[in-house]
């Protein structure tokens, strides 16, 4: 064993204390992250110049921004005195739409994600299925919810059904990807042990894989519930139902106190779902 | 808070009052917020240079005891005294660790090196940074921030690394090392503090038997070397040396018997044995580890086996026929 | 070892099969021919939970589709076909006008992420239970900032900022930053709470001061997580920045909105393709960078 040096090292030669023989180096620098000096400087230079160019690309219309100052103050004032009552009918319909489509879309998304996630795990699925599932995931992940919502609104018309389809589709990209990666990272020995008993593919899935990924899948699903609610508040902007439409209208009419009320409600609901889902996740572990 | 009888009982532990102790614990108790009493009335004196092994079943309070000394765990009551900084200097230099404020505690901690079971190296820092972190209490903040330590510290770090055989690994990240190597870095970090006391928490629990022995031998050697630096007496017997004292939590009785000068047995937060390693008779071990944890062994030793009946029926199934390895290693030690 | 983790309460809406096998406490030592995973009571509760879940789904579905005009839905395949026929082929010549918005999009994402990083780092340390200087007061405050930032989508922030600052990149940058603070802050404070306390203990035991402990024991442990989170969020921000233009906050979304509004579907297709390519490239960069960091 190479590491067993101390046992052979002479134990009497060195003395404790601060008198240090001069042959030990007295200077030490942490080895740099990038060892090549020229590459290091090149990267620093490139980063700096990009930063300058990027900053230069933002041209601010200061006159317009100064105009907006007063509106900004009014909006902050709106948070101090949020107006729940005058638009309560719109707000409550929006909230019910948001909540129902969040829940249904999450359930539907989970049901779709599980088979696709299993298909996206290289250690379980054959190559063609793997590639197919990965393609679905890639499309779902790279298309913004808003863009998907635009397309679904064009197909099924305005309303929460378009939102439901959008969120369910977006859930696939999130859940199936993470589930697939989880399955790929499972402890192979456990699955092999089940396989060694002569278990079929389904039995391996049930006994060797499921116990390992289930806690995390539940956690991720609850997390996705949070995300879906938050997303449900924006897709209304393009007409896919939910509280977002109400918010958009309020802002269009410069009704900052109603807008503030809606934002506060969104934050409160997110807080509530987050707390309850983290509570459930803790109980599961 | 300590009555006079306590002080005299502590003195009784060390009859030679003139020789300053490296460490003195007086009626130390720790009760965790959950309510369990981890330590109760532990009094202990450790002379300089003594390597003391602390044995006992898990949950006996070994780790708590060690952490109460440098107050990583705050003791509930009792006192901890750290001996004078320079061995041989008069006793009034002794400081009461348990009474120090935050700054004073940091100062005192510099003199107490700690070595951990899981090595507790900062894994993503280089070996050298880990060793130099032993100097953090001595250098101003800006030096540690820029990693510009005083030349003497760096030279000393290299010397210590060479001593434990890791000089060429100085620039490696700590997580690139093997378990034995990491523990050596842990020892080096503690030595870089130039401590007067080493607190060693299960140093070998994460190591294989061979590496464990090497680490224990290294520990004994570095303590002995520190003794020689201050003391002219070469063949210093157990307890008579001066300088680096160590308290070693250890669960392996055989290892403890081979490498420790003195053994203290802890059970349920109380000291039940204090004496030389060869005094660990089967009766003493039973007293330390109790009947419950040593099911079949205690029955073999001829003890009345009332314990198993107190357990639910399932519990005895954990110890089927063949003896677990710890039993065997203990049997070898007997 | 995972098998023993999900020690679920029977009250939750979880499959009974998820719960690991625990021997009931009153199990007899003699041979038991009828092995059941759970007590009958627990099984019943499990089934009831499932039933409740299904009922909830149905109720929600009913509420949601109350005002749905189903004719539109039955018409959807035809609509989709129609849309598709108008979307292809993409108008490739439009690409020339997309480079500048694309550059803007990249800048919005990058600058927004950078600003968020600077603000989120101290907030995360305030929010983490093991580093917060005051658990009673500052920690809830930091958590509130994180939650408020997280619950509001970047697009909504942009909507607000555009009404305040006027349309342009600045609104986009700030919107991205405001949304990212919560995300980065949350992941980071969770990473801080998960650090190995022994390493901290070890550095503290050497007599190091609190800032030195931060520098030597905590930062080295969270730095990889920090970098990973930053790159991850940058990748998400690229995606978010592509649509900020829909509400006027700059980037390629402006072109998207203009094209959708004028029903220039071949241009929309091209923009989708460009967005898709950008997102894939940024995702690849982010994945590679994170792989190196580990």
C-alpha cells in the first residue's frame, strides 16, 4: 500500500515546536482553477469584454423611466391598501380556474410522465423507445409554457382547458426527465438482485426500481404542483385561463390596488402549497 | 457552583498536586434539550503527555465528553480546566474553559487539537489549506481570506505533512485522498495548531484494521515526539511525560489496550473504570458495556442472564450463533 | 436503505404500496402463513386516500370545464392542421432580423442572473438555519423575500416593470433578476443547510472566528452548489427571456408577438425554431458546465 508511509517514517527525527528547518518552503499558493496561464487570462478578458458589451446593449429611456416613477410608487401604495372587493368576482373565477387546472394538469402530467420517464431511462428502455421519450421530453422542456399556451389556445379556444393542456404538457418535460435520470442513477445492485431471482421486467420495476425512486417521485410531483400553480398565473396573459388574465386586465386598466391584491393572493397560495407540500415530503421521509 | 468536596475529590485523582495537569474535569454533566442525561458528574484529570483511551458502548457519552471539553457542546454543569500553556509553568496559569467568553474560548480552542471519526476535512479544499486551517485562530482574517499565511506556518505545515508522509500531496484536494491519508491530514491539522491537548473522536472507526493500527501508532508517536521536545527524559513511561496529552474515544477494546496508557470506561454518562489497560478484566468489560449489548458473551462469562428477558422477543435474533467480530477482538484482548 | 425511508403516515394521499414493509409490532414469532404488507386498517385508509384523490380530480375537472365550448375542442384537430399548413415552410429570410433580438435575449438572461446572484448570496446565508445570524427575526424576513420572489413569474414581474419603466431591455433584466433571486436563494440556502456539520465543527475547533468558519468550512462546501445553481438558473433564464418580449420587455419575444399579432405564421415558425435552438444550446452549455463542476 502506497499510503503507509508514516509507519516507516523515522519518528525521532522531527521535533514539535516552531523551530523549522530552512529547507521547507515558506510560501504556498493555492493551485489556480485553470492551470494554463494564457487560457486563464484569455477567459478573464473575454468575460470582461462580454460584460461591457452586454451592459452597452441596454439603452434605457430615462425620460420614460422617470415618468414611470410615479406609477411605481402608486403600485407600491397598492400593496399597502390592496383592493380585494371591487373585482372580487373576476378574482375568484380566476383563482378557481387556476387552482382546478393546476390540480388536474398535475395529475394528468404525472400519469403521462411515469411511462415516459421509465422510457427515458437508458438502463430500462431499449434504444428506440429511449430516444422517442427523450425527444418528447426535449420538446416539452424547450418550449416555454407561454408558447405552448399560444398554440393550445389557437387549437381549443380561450379558457382553462388550454391551460390544462399546457401545464400537463409542461409537467412531462420536468417530471419525466427527472424521473428518468433518477432511474438511471439507482443502485444497480438492488435491481440486479431482484433480476437474479428470475423476476420479469415488470417485477424488476416493481421490486428493484420503484422503492428506490418512489420517495423522490412523490417529492418532485408535489414540487411540480407548486410550479404549475405559479405557471397557471401567467398563461392567462395569452388567454389560457386562470388568475393571470385577471391580473393582466387589472394592470391594463392601471388598477394597481386590484393588481396588488391579486399578487398578494398568488403569493399566499404559493406559500400555502409550498408549506403543505414540504410538510408532506417531510412526513414521507 | 462547585462545592469544596468536589475540588478535593478532583485532587484525589491526581495525588501530585504540584505537577500541573493538562486537563481537569470537575463534575461535568450534560443534559440534552431532549432530556437525556449524556454525562453525569464526570471528574477526570489528565496529566501532560498522557494518552488516555475512552471506551464505552455507543451512547455512553464519549463524544459528548470530548465535545464538552472544547465546548462544541455546551456542558450543562461542571467545570473544565485546561492546563498551563507551557508545560512546567506554575499551576495558576490553568484556565477554566467552561467559564470563558466567546473570544477567550476561541483563543483556548487554538490549544486544543481535534481529530474526528469521519476525518472532517474540508473536502473541497486542498490538503495544504486543510492543514493551514489549523492556524486560523492565530492569523488575522485577511491572511486567511487571501490564503497568505505567515512563512513559518507554511514551513511548519510542510514539515508536519512530511512527518506523516504526505508532503507530495499538499496541492491535492482532500477528497482525492484515501481514508488513511485523510486521517493523517486530520492529525496534521490538529498538530499545526501546536496544541497542548488532542481530542480524538473515534479516529479509526472509518478505517480498515491495518490502517487503524498505523493511525493509532502515529498518534502515539506524535504525542511522544511532542513530549521529547519539552522533556529530556527519553523513556518516559505512561503518564510521566509532559506535553501533548490526548483523549482518544475508541470503540475497539483491543486497539485501546495496545496503544493507550490509561483507560477510562464510560457507561451511561458515568465513569465506571479508570485504570491501566491491563486492568480490563472480563468483569470490568461487562461493567462497561453491560449485559444487554453483549448478550451471548456475558452469558459465556458466567453472568446471570437476566437481561435478555427484558427485551422483546425479536431483539435476541440480532445476535445469532456466530459471535460478531467485536466480540472476537475483545476476546483476543482478554 | 431507501426502502425504509417512506414511513408515511396513513393519512396521506399516498399509495399504500409506497410504504416500506414494516413488521407490525404485535407480530408473533411463530410462522405466519398470511403475510400482509400493512395492517388491514392501514390498507383501507390507503384505498380511501386514492378514492379521495380521484374524486377531487373529477370535481376539479367539472369546475374547470364548466364554461368550455366543446365545439372548439372537437374542432381542434382541424384547427391544428390548418395552423400547421400555414406555419410551414418557415420564412428563412426573416432570420437576418433575429440576430439582434437574440443577442438581447442572451444579455437579459445573463445580466439578470448575475444581478440575482449578487443579491441572493447574502439572502441565502440569512435564510439558512445554520448560518443565519438571527433565526427569530432575519431568517423569516429572508424567507419572505425568497417566497415573494419565487411565487411571481418573471413574465408578471416584466408586466409590472414595463408599466413602470416602459418597454425595453432594462425591464426584462430586472424582471429576470427579481424572479431568480428567490430560486437561487432557495436552492442555495437548502444547500447551506445540508453541509456536513462536522467540517464546520472541525474548523471551529481550531479556534477560527465566524467569518473564517464561513470562508474555510462553509463556502468550500457550497461553492459547487452555488455555481451549479447559477448555471442552471442561467439556462432557465434564457428560456424565460425568450418570451419576455410578449409583454414588451425586450428580446426575441418582441418579434414573436409582432408576428403572432400580424398572423405571420411562417415567421412564427422560424422564431420557434430559433428559440428551440437557443434553448438547446444553452441547456447543453449548462449541462456541460455543471458536469465539470462536480
